[in-house]
């Protein structure tokens, strides 16, 4: 498996190793960033070798409660992130998107999901033992599991996360999680270790708290965290929820940022524009965007739907209920339920408290539920005098936009901000 | 009628169905129909609903006229809809919102939606934010059929009823609910009779004509709809009309309300005899069956969750099973899957549905289109090729 020419996991492992070698040799790189890449390398190496090591692999979609899998000693394979990482590290997802198209998947379907199906169909990802997924946070996640089951010939379980947040709905979701645990026990032959789950939940609570503290530090002017560093926060929640590595990473990052604040040092030489990022930038443009940020003095200081966690704590004494609670606290799930005043207020609060000059909305053409909020969010941000730049793009598909187009739009936006 | 001799846009030889004109008149004037205007002018309440998972009977039992919010029945500029919902939401949502923003639905006293798909829930969000209808309610609709899912949905339906009662300052009694269930079940039985005509080798009514009936069904008070549908059925019983075609076809997929699209298929010689759409069988497919001693709300909730499923439901095999059952019942030779661009649930299902239908030797033609489309030259060419392929297989 790991020697297959088109093995995306192996490609990610190789790219991670190269990056790690480079940044470890660089004395200016944050220690936490080195830790982050080590974590990525660890995640994908473990996944790459899982089959040979006789481990049970569960493929899962974004926001799926991977805490359950980790508590059962099951190897998780975060499918969308793997597609993103393929784009980020190899700069190219065309082959797996084409394989998705050959399955009959329409181009309107979210590219990470098309890529994921294509990757399984073409053998670019290891065959999972089970597919587990949920409807968090869109129709694409809700609908992607059954095709993977069909392609891989594996059983699957779908968790139905209700739309609203009443007690009844949370009880329903807890029932779903319990049914899924029974399914996993049956298919894997492993028993759920509830003590271990409690420990993971306890750490997840700490992880959320640390993320909040990191965000507090980002309020400083100049902000101490790198322009697109928020993707690290996002990824560790996706891949390492409630894991000791996440706590260690966040504590290190927090200490680094505290030190920078003490020294009144910003993440970039000259901070000019404090940005709010809405949705995810194209992965294949990340190096370019980092460079542009430094050149322009533009830095993302807050991401209401990615790093700005909802209020609340996780109760480790009721771990299943805590996993449900987390499903309602995840920043992006604020976009899943009815989009009322509270979601709009959260954006305005972020804009005010993080002293945001402008917002950049990465309008992913495959993401219907997010793009349909652009007008709502623009109007909400206009109330606090924050202009919004919308960039049509795709998180992994390179055919939608180009570096030149993004540069042009960004530069015009920065001119507009400067004029203000 | 749509035989080889007549296929190239010639006038079909048949006697026009008089009652159909009533339905066509409603559809032409919607949303400003005489009945809606009259009810509104008399101070009656008219509510719009956005998805087939909203139990209409509750609105009816509250003395409200429920009408389905649909978009333009043609392709048209959706500038406001595009600006508010963005281009990558389905044109059904954008078309509905456009009509809302341009005050076409200003008469509505309330809007009820369900958490059914991304397009529907965002349409509801934007409607609530920008259109200003006085009452809004969105139901959580589980995606499963489990016992827990049924309990949750029943609770949601109960909450909806309570919200409505509080808003209108009324009580909806079980007797009123039973009366509405009976009326709506009558509609379903009558539509079943209409569809039985379509099972005939030479049906007396075309697919596009049936679409006119279905559109009117969610735009008229059920009392008058049932009255006219009974008359239409009597007409059909005595009708000499007998449609034939090169192949018996079933339509499957996204919301569709434009009869001209079906006409465009029929003009190529396709005989559209069955459908699996939320404006057709997925709307009226199953009866509400109230068990002795059972609260009517429970029976309603059960029916709406178990009804002929939308692609949003899990497992999808249940939808595939029902499609195969319908295809066999109506002896179809091929399925035309019509999917509105950016209608993700149906797009995801298509590869698996195509496989399942191939297993029983039913080919699928997949067409992407915009809501309101009346067909195009390209679609006509593809339908022709599909019909030729089916004929070659026979």
C-alpha cells in the first residue's frame, strides 16, 4: 500500500518530512510550528502504516467526533483534510478530482468530497474498515458516506446531528453517538473505553480553553500570531481532538505569543491591516498568501467560524453528552443551525474586539451553505464599518481562480482599506 | 400521440381536457390567484411552506390556506436572488427568494420551512432576515427513520403547532386535525387515481398535463382542488385520448414545476408516465394513517418522516427502493434524472442510483438544468439520443 505510486498519504508524509527538515534548520521558525508539522507527520505516518500494523481504520468526515475513535484505539482518517493536505503539500488535486468525475460526481459537489471519492476509487487512499460520517455541517458531508461505502465495500454509520440546539435534539444526538459506538464495537471488535473517553474530553475542554486564550492574545496590536496561523488551530482540532500533543502544541504557542506580546513584537514586520477571515483560503495558494500577507502587512486576527469557539465547557463526567455539546460549540456549527441574531452578533463582536479593519470571504464555489451567508455577513459587518472582500475560489480545485486574480483583488482591497 | 409520425412538434390529435383549464388558469396567475386574493382580502390567513416535510394539515386545521412557495416557472434574471443567496445556491432557492424580495409573496402571513437541505435552510434564513413576513417557523427534520428520529420529529411537529396556536391565539383541536387529514388524504387518493391512468399502455393524459394538475394542487385550497380533480377524473374516464411514445419514461430528481420542460421531452417522442419529484409523488405519495385511539399529530409526524423520501434522507437505499418500485409499477423503459445545478443531495445520489437502475436494465439520462427551464435544443438532442438507445435495446 505505502509503495503505491499514487498513494496520497505517502505524498503527504514525504512533503511533511521535507518541510520539517527545512523549518527545523531555520532558527526563526516558531517552535510550535515545528511541533505542528511533527504532528502532521505523525498523523499521516500512522495512517500510512495502519494496514500493515493490523490496525482498524475509520474514514470520517469533517467535524465528526473523532474523540470516539481515539478512545477506542481506532485509526481515524479525516477525509476532507486529507484532500486539503494533498492540495497543500503536493499543490495538485487534479487526478483525484478527475477520478471523482469518472464516478459521475457533478462539478457542483464540493471539491474535497469529489476528491475524497475519487481518491478512494483510484486507490490513492487506503481502504478504510468502516466509513463514519455526519451531516455537520452541510449536505456534502451528509451525503458523502454512502458512495465511499459502495466504492470501498465497507460498512458505515451516519450520525444525524439535529438542526437546532434544544435539549431534545441534543438527547437525540447522544443516542446517535451511542448507536455509533455499538456499531464500531461490533465491526472492530474493540470495546469503548469510557474512562479514556473522559480523559480525551477533559483534554478537549482544555484544548478549547487554550484556543480561546490564544485568540485573546491575538487581540494585541500588533498581533503576535502569523498571518494564516489559524489553519494550525483548525487542523489540530480536526486531527488531534483531545490529544496530549494538541495541549502541548497550544501551551507552547501560547507561551510564545505571550512572550511576543511582552516584547510588543508582531508576527509580521509591519502590521497595517487586521483582517477577519471568513471560510478557508485555497490550499494550493497558501505559500503565496503568506508572502502577500507579509508584503502587505495584512494579518488574519480572528476567524469567527473557525477559531472563535462558542461558550460553554465540556463535562468529562458525562463524556458522550460532552461530545454532543462540542458538536454545538464548534465555531463552524454556528453556521449550521438557524442563522439568527446570535451568529450575526458573534461576527460583530469579533470585529469590534479584535479591531478588524476588513474581512476576506473566501467564497468556495462548492460550498453552498457558506456562500449563502455572504450578504448576511456583509450587512452585519457594515453595521460595524468593516468592509468585506469576496474572493471566488475553491479550497482545492485550481481551475477556479489564480494567484494573479487573488493578488489583484487583495491589493485593491488593501488600497481601499488604506484610503479609509 | 407522441408517436414517430407526430414527434416533430406537430399538434397532437386529442380532445382538450376542459377541467385542465381550471388548473392552468391557477398556475398562470399564481401567486396572485383569485382564490388567494379573495382569502387575503377577506382577512383570511395565507401561509407559504418551503418543503414537503412541512405538515400542511396543521396549517389547514388552523384555518390557514397553505401554499407552496415556488419560483418563477421560467428561466429569468435572478439578480436579487443571486446577490443574496450567491450563485452557487440552487436556482430554485434563488428564484423563490427573488420573488420574495420583489414582493410577489407580500400577501403571506407566515412562512414555514424545514432543515431539509442547504438551499432550503438558507432560503429560510434570508427570507426571515430580509422579507419581513410576520410569522416564521423552521422544523428540525431528522434524516433517519429510527424510533428516536420519529420521537424527535413528533416533538418538532408539536412545537410547530404550539407556536402557530400562540401566534394566532387559537387552539387547534384533534377534530380539526382529523378533518384536515381526511381532506388531504382525499387529495392523495384522487392523485393516485390520476396516476393509475398513467399506468395504462396509452394513458389519456400526458406528463406535462399532469404537472399542471400537481402545480395547482399546492396553490389552491384543497377543497376546490379536490372538486376539480374529481371532475378531471370523470373526464378522463370518458376520454378517447390515448398517448403513445417511443419509450415510457420516469422523471426523477430535483424540484420541478415547469410543465413545458416535460413537454419538451414528450415532443421528442418520450412518454412521461411516472415521476419521483418533490412536486409529484414525493409530495402526495403516502397517506396519513391514523391508528385507532392515536393522536392525529402522531400519525401526521409518522407520515411526513416516512413519506417517499427526498435524497436528504438516510439510508438512500430507501429512496432507491421506492424509485425501482415506481419504475416497475409504471413499466418504464428509462429514467430521466433532472438535477438543478447545485442541488447537491440529488447529485450525490446519482452515481449510486444509476448503478441500482442499471442492475434492473433501466438506463438513466442525466440532465443538469436551472429551475424553471423549459428545455433547450441541447436537452432535446440528448433526449432523442436516449430514446434511440432505448429503442435499439428493445
